[in-house]
């Protein structure tokens, strides 16, 4: 039975020429030498300099596509992501800050990522094609396309226009392949049930390897381990490789080599996590050592350090392989002559059947019976080649018979007709081709004459190659319990695709519940649906599709979140209930007193699209105390400072039917103020007495809820 195999060598971060060549050779050896099925993750095919470069070569692109069609290469689904196109769409969502390992693409290039979204959503590459062949007088459009938005500021790309067009050409080839293989349903492996590997993700593998004792063979190991342990991501059990890498880059107090070594460790653990997430994948170690948290992790430890040594390579090209900063630079891989010929690989794959039989038995360790497996694979290929030789011989025999019959007829009827030798040969070949064509339709193994003549050279080359092929695959040298088998994994069929708004809501809600946030307190009156139950998420997805509901975080800015909660009604049905939640803590409203008179702003308010008299107020800033926010608002809107101590009046929740936002009310004394007309819609600043304030309320000129609330609280304060 063919094994499912995941190749660390195809990791997207391995992007030097030497690593790309090694990855392509590993792919060839695993498929041809071992006869295994290589299972790739989405990021391996999408975010790889090797594939990104090679797919622009039409021969390679066609060959790779055929390997997918033959089943020699497959893709593992993950979560609710069905196809590679969906994965790429998710990675370029506006709010994500995904670090691309190999693609010359940055998340801050908003125009370019938006173009990619349109290409994938509409299966239309025409707009991208236009940019590839844009003329010199329109190069400013390329500059706009590659523009970077960093912290609200525009930054031009350092790429030349020629480099930009090269990037777009490669991007076109990649998206073309992505769209093509997204409809090859049989190449996708259903995702493994997450419950089976919930404790074997990136953080868990990091935690396991960080427990290994320091060894003299790896002098940088101890320091790199300490670096990783000090990372905020590790302390918070983060499972995102990009977060770890970004924090490693920004960590002070460690040498560049140490940072690079730490990245190598993170990369390997990430690959272990990817490998383990694939259903029924064959591993190089006994996973039981990690599942049961055994102290003795001999097979895993041996495998890890062997891979670490191979990956680190004594810091060879470390500055290139482990960059400290994110880069948009792209260099085309052009050493295609040094990788296995993809067309030869396809031919060799054609000789045997890469039928998916995985899941019928237990999962064997990679090293189990590997030598027998290789011999069986070679035997089957040679047997198939000899079979084709036989049928080629049959074609030649048929051609000889046709020629004999034709000559016999000529001798018998030479008085009636004669043909030139040339035309005689052509006629004979045509007759033979017709006969063999008919036979090939009845008997699939029979070759036509043209196929036999055209393929005879390839058959000779292929049998020579397969006979002298040497074993170049990676093995774990620790053979302890090599015959130990793993039970087949449970699959998780993807029945629906959860919206990104609902995904964000699930993550956000769970964080709020974890910190006992009051905004997620449950109630018998309007109980919130349990969104950690898969069946409930499926139900919400159905409701969105049937009734055009929108659940989740439907909008988010630096100030507010627009939330649509799934709420249970009395009869058990679910309905959407929206609310606005401030991104930061409660805001402030300030009652300023200047020479025993209240200070009011006449300010244009966008929400109601009119002017309004009100006290100064505003959102809170992250990391600031309430009094810090009070002082800041006074400085911004009145250009003044507080005299004495501010008086806390209370808390105001002006619209609990719509928003969870509240504001703390404070009374302050000020000695002066500036008329900051124009700032945040301020039209005028006035001072009024208590009686004048009451009259403004009576006439309806003061109708701001925060202002009315602060005034009432101040009156109650005076009564006390």
C-alpha cells in the first residue's frame, strides 16, 4: 500500500536555489523511487519561490498538473478550507497581516492583494494580464499597484518596473494553476478531525523540543531555546508561525545567528504540526511518544535533531535562508536543468497506478518495510515498461504481417497494379496504424504503431533510469519500534464554509469568555447561542444563506466593532441581534467649569448630520487611564489644563439598546480655553450659567445624552 508522505523539503520558507533543487529531487524520489503519494499543504504550493518560478515554465506547469491528475501528488484540506483557491483568498483578506515566505508579496500592498482577490473570486485573469503587458507611458499604474501602506503612510516599492512585470507574470501562472487544480476534486484529502491533534500543534511541538537537553553538537541550541521561551507568542500558546517569526525578528539582546537558529527550530516545528494535521500521513517517528507526553521521546528526538542538522547546514547561506526582515525582493529560479525532468517523472508515473488505498489499514511508520517497498516499486515500473515493449513488438509484428500480405498481393496481381516503393511504404504504414488503432480501442494495453515507434526510445531511457536509480531519501536512523503502527485517523468532512465574519466572532467571543468579560455574560432572557458546537455554526451558516442574515463581526475599526450576535428566542429559534462595541475601554465626558459657567461646544455630529451643543467627550486611548483621557480631551478640544483635582461624577450608558459603550463623567475647573474652531467639527465654544443651561434643555437645544447625563450627575453631586 502506498503511503501518504509530507515533505519538509517543500516548506515555503526554503527558497534558495539549493533548497529548491533539493525539494524537487525529494518530490521525484518519493513518487518514483518509493512509489508513495506526496501530500502537500496549501502554503507549500501557493507560497513557494520554487513553484512560483517553475510554474511560469509551460512544460513544468503541464507536468505538475498531470502529477495532480494521476494522484501522485495530493492536497490536504484544512479546517473548512476546501480548495487551494479558497486558501489563497483567505490569506489575502484585508485585515490579515500574513507574512509570505516566498511570494514577492506583502500584506500592506493593498492594491495588489485586491487584484488577486478579484482574479480568484471571478476566475478572471484578464485584469492581471493587462498589467503584465502595460506600456511604458502607463508605468505609474504599476507603481500604484505595488504601493505599500504602512501605518497609514504610503511607501513606494523598491522593485523596478521590469521586476514588477516579472512578478505579475509569475503570479499569473500561479493563479492559473490554482484555479485549475481547485476543480480536481479527487486530489483533495479530507481534513483530519481536529480533536485528534488538538495537543499536537505548533506550540506543542515547540514545547516538546524545548525540553530536550543541551548538547555540544548544537552550540546555539540552548540560547535559541531561551529566545523562544521568552517570546510573547510562546507564553500565550500562539499557533501562528508568522507571529513567532515577526517576534524573533524584533527581539533585542540576541545575536543574529541565534535568531536564525531559533527560526530554524520554529520552521521545523511548524512542519511537524503541518504533517500531523494531514489525515493518515506516514511519519518518521512514533507519534505515541508525544500523544502520551512520554519523557522518552527517542524516535522523535532523533528525527528532530537529524532534520535540524540538515536544515541548518552549519549556517550555510544563513543570511539568505533566514532573513531577519520581511522583504519584497524576488529573484527568479532559473536552474531548471538541475531539477528532475518533470516530463520524465510524468512518464514514469504513467507506468503504475497511484490509486488511493489509504485508510484501509493502519498507518505504517515511514521506515517500515521501506526497502521492500522500493524493490516492489522498481519491479512494477520495469514490469510495465516490458509490457509496453511487448505491445510495441506486437505492433511491429502486425506491420510485418501487413507488409507480407501486401507483397503477396503484389506478386499475385502484379499485372494489374504496381506501386512505387515510397508510396508502398506509406500505404503499408497507414494500414498498420488503422489496424492497431482499432485494436487499441478494444484492448487498452495495445499500442498504435505511431505510439510504439514514438515511445520506443523513451521506454529504453526509462528502463535505464529506473535500473540505475539510487536511493536518495531521508530516513530516521532510529529504528526503535519501527513496526509500531498508528490507528487510522478520523476524517472531518467539510459540509459548510464558515464566513470570515463568523470566524472572527468565534475567536473574539472565546477570548472575552476566557477573561470573564461582562459584555459576554449570558442571560435567560436573551441567551447567546453556543458557537463552539459545530452543528450550531452549521445552522448559522444555513440561516445566513436562506434569510440573508449576517452573524459575527460584520465591521471593525480602531474605534468600534459592529457585532451581530446569534440569540436564542423563547421558542428555540435563532435570530440576529446587532450591537456596537467600542474597541477600547469606556470613554469620558467632561463637565468643564470656567468662572462658575459651563463650557459647551457647538459641534457638527456626523451620526445625526447636524450641529449639537454638548460637553467635551471622546473615546479612550489604549493603555491610558481614565484621567489621562480626561486631560487629553481637554487639551485637544479646549487647549486647556485642569485646575485642582477632577471630580468623578459617575458612569453614563446613553444607548444600551444599540451599544455597550459607556463613558465616565468628570467635573473639572479650568482657568482658560481656546476656541479651536474647525477641530473635529467644532463650530463655536460658549459659556453658559446654570439657568441658561436649563433653558437650553427646555428649548431642546441641548439633547445630547452624555451632556444631559453629566449635568444630572453633577446636580446630584451638589445635592450631596
